[in-house]
C-alpha cells in the first residue's frame, strides 16, 4: 500500500493529521529501548550486586548508535524477500527490526545478571544493534510520510513520543521493578514494542522512486553506499553544513554532561535533583518539543533553529547565575525547567532541519549519518568537560564558557542561510507537485 498526497492542512489541523499522529507513535517506539539499555539496566545490575566496573562497561552499548551509518545503506536500499513486496521497503524493514528488538529484550529478561552476566551483555549488545537499526528505518519512515509543510509538527510529535517512551522505560520500569521481578519488567517492556509494530502495520508505505532493473553487485554498492554521500556533497556549502550539524548543540552538551556534578557540589540533595531534573524536567522537555515544532512551522525552520539556539545560550547563562547564588530550590527548578524546555525546542527544530537536508532516494542513510554527526560532541568533545570545569575551578565561568560554545553554531547558521543550499529539500527538485500540494517525499 502506497500513500497518496493529502490536501494541505493549515494551523492546528496539521497536528491532528493522521500521519503526524502516526509519527508520534513511531517516536514512542524509538524512545522505549533507550533507558532499558542505560539507566534502567544500571539499576537492575546494581540491585544484582554487579561490580561498578562491569556496570561501566555496559555503557559501551552506545557504540551501535554511533556507527549506525555503516549499515544504514542496507536498510535504505536492500529489499527483503517477500516482506518488501508485501509491505514496502520501509514498513518491511521496520517490522523486522522491531521483531528483533522484541526478541532481544526477551533474551535480556531471560538472563540473571548474578549468574549469566556474559549472556546478558551479549543480549544487551544485540538489543542496542536492533534499536539502532529501528532508529534508522523509523527516522526514514517518519520523514517520508510527511510533506515539507508538516515536517516541524512531525519532528515535534516524534520528540514527544520519544520522551514518552523514555518515561515508560525509565520511571515506569523502575516503578514496576518495585513490585515485580526485573525479568518480568523487561518482558513487559518487550511486549510494548508491539505499539510500534501495530503503528507500522496501520500506516501507509511512503511513495518511493521505482526500482530499476537488476544491477550487478558493484553497481549496487556504488548506488546504495557511495551515492548517498556523493549526492549530499553536491549541495552548495555541504562541508559547512556538516560542521554546523556537529557543533550546533555543543554548548548544551557541556551543560548536560556536568549538570548533576554541579547540583551535588552545590549542595542539592539527590531527592531535589530527581524531582527537578527528572519529573519537572521531562514535562518541560515535552512542552519545549511541541513549542519548537510550532515555532519552526510559524517562522520557518532556519529562523526557528536560530531562535532556539539563542534561547539555549540564554538558559546556559542562567546556569551561570544559578551557580553564583546560594542554595535555592525554586531558582533551580526555574533554571532547569527553562533549560530543558529550550533543549526540547531546539531538538524538534533541529530534527526538522536534518530532515530537510535528506535526499528522497537516500533518506535512511543520510539521516543516520547526520544524526550521528549531531551526537559527535557527546561522543568525543564532551570528554573535555571535566577538564574545563577543573581548569576554570568556577561553575559560573564554566557555564558562561558553555554558553559561548553556542555562538559559533549560530554564526555559522547565519552564514549558511545566506550562502548554502539549506532552504529546500532535494525532493522539491526531483518530484513534481501533485494535486496542488507537495506530495509525500519519496
């Protein structure tokens, strides 16, 4: 089944568009595994008296998310026997990755950390690989389901769904673990993967260019693996775009990496931190994502990205003010809430911007590459945050420096808006208009 263009919607009706609601559920499916691989898993391991060294090693399961562009071309272009013919390229791969995710979570549930830590580690790595693969195909599916006019709302809906999935797998799983054994909790979480599977089954396959005749292996590799990168490199200003993607949220990353250390060193209790940063913060992040989608849809994606980046700088400076004040839980709540609200806004606007950069023939590969570049500061550059904090030996100076790190990204975005090719998707050049509105990108 292939989707057909829908009449253009305006205003609040865009949020109620069936495709946007579908993207909300896809976001939930994508966000569900995250805490199950990290903080929730750490809680299970801690209660099982696993050593802190071993718990720390489990953090390496982040690796598949970093290197997912390596196998994204397979998901982008390789047809699956039977499933691709019956359901289409995107929906077929989505169901395969979700089935794999469900099975690997069940495998984790079957392992006892106290006696089978090795096999739990194997199952966890497999779950991370399945989750990263699901992200590849769901990102492509939600981008291709929506026309350009709905991308800001779609990005916001995806972020809201993602946060809801994190809440279920984080606070929800911890609550269940207080009354149920951990294997039962992970079995319940595995069952919730069905939400994404049902969503995929009820959605339409996005329109895609017709596949060509049978190709030799070397031609297929050139078209599936090499072409996504060479095609992106034809964009005017592509190298500057790559740099911008990598540095846009660098200042925000530096705040988040050291935030908990700052709270504790400034005398805030663990209960205060949990209440403010987890409960209040998650709600603010969801509200921010919705507002980010509204803002990008109202003023345009590039202007929205600029305003969200400026707001992140302001909230970073508010941390510098907080660090200069005596213990004040109300001020902490205000600063943390606004910072996470700004982070939610920028995440939604940024996701819509990345979607705009993707070529319709290589959405999965190019988005996987761009989203991996966006996490580069977290994976590499954030390692220097502790050194910077020690070197400055002043939390107000540290947060002022993190705010300054956001300025180069905004200046580069201003330059890109004038000189680079970032104001339209390649689909607008490649796909003719139909029915008076832009068709669903292929």
